[in-house]
């Protein structure tokens, strides 16, 4: 999947993904300029683009039983926050696959500054076309990324093929809400770079069809609605400090995205889910 999908959507239309190097300014403001060494804890408040940060990543570690012997693939790694956390907590080897060049490059730099580059291998590529071979991983994980990828049946089957027998999958993802059909699909697609958003039932069924056994499936919609509403309120309250570091342009871009997410959750246009599954 190129950064511009076949339907004309561009990942950079999603304003959360503006200025991938903004995290470096956040770190500098905290006293970590340039190439200063970092810890995973230093990064945690900035490098987790999903909901509930490292708490969610720890839930994935616990559900899948990730340990030091594991080979893990993160699909849609962004800056690589979850990959670094998994590696630091478990000693597992993690491939952090990211489509966007700027997030990939920045994430690679952050991993080096944490001294975790022997555990985390950043790769830039399209999940639909990159080749790893059959049964290459013990675990595949992804946070708020799979719905960006077109051809759900194809990529779900590919995930299953990449796993060793008994391997497991942990996903947190957006899905179509109960009022999805009442929403302007073109606008939502552009705002969220949504290329394969489906209902909860369809999502679970697509995993089973691909060959997975469901370990756990949890509807996260109410939780994420509350989380995103609180996030927007806190972002607005921190307006001056944010602009002081990043300027007004990024503030407006970030606020646009945060407010759109709240709008879509409030209208039940979108929902959220957490799924753990196993390849027999």
C-alpha cells in the first residue's frame, strides 16, 4: 500500500500524522536535546499514538505471553513506541514495520537513542507487499493501524500465514460504528485514512475465515469515546504550552484530528475493539 491508496486517499490527509519530527521538539523541551540518551519511560508520554499508551501494550504482552524467546512483528509501528516497550519489558526481538518514511526514520533514531536497536528492527514498507516468508513470527501486534490497509481478507490471511503454528495476534483497531452508514464515507475515509473499516461482527468473522481462533474480543467503543473526549479537553487546556513548543499550525492540525475523532465516536460513526487470536 503506497502512502496514497488506490482510492485516492493520502495518509497525510490524516492530520495526526503531520510533522513526524514533532516528538523531537517535545523531548528537547524536557531537556533531551539532539542525540541525548533516552529511556522508554522518557518517551512513553509521547510515542504511543494509540489509546491508553503503554497500559494497552502491557495488556497485549500479558494476553499473548510475549517473552524473551519471541519474534514479534508490529504492523503500523509509527514511531515504534509499542515495539520499544515490548522489547524493553520482555527482551523479545521486534520488527517495527511502518509505511510512512518520516515516522520510520524518526522512530529508528529514537530506538537508537534508547539503546534498543539490537532488539528492535525498524523497517519501512507496505505490509501488503513486503515479504517475510511463512511462519516467521511468534506474535503479530498492531494498534489503530489495520483499518488503514485495504483488502482486509488479503492482509488478515497474510498475518495468519506469517505466524508460526500456535502463534498469536493482538489488535486494537477502529471499526464501523452503529451509525457508520449515516456518515459521509468519503470525508471519514479522508479524515481517518480508512481503507477497510468494517463492523464488529465482520471484523471477528474475517479473522476466523483467515484461520484464526478467537482468544478474546472486547468492544472498546465506550472506553475510547471517554478517552478521546478527555484527551481533547486536556489538549485545549494545554494550548499555550503546545504552541510555545510547536507553533499554531501543528496545534490546529492536531486539534482538528482530535475533535474529529470525538465527533465520530459521539455520533457512533466509529467504534473500537481489542482482539486476541491464535493460529491453530
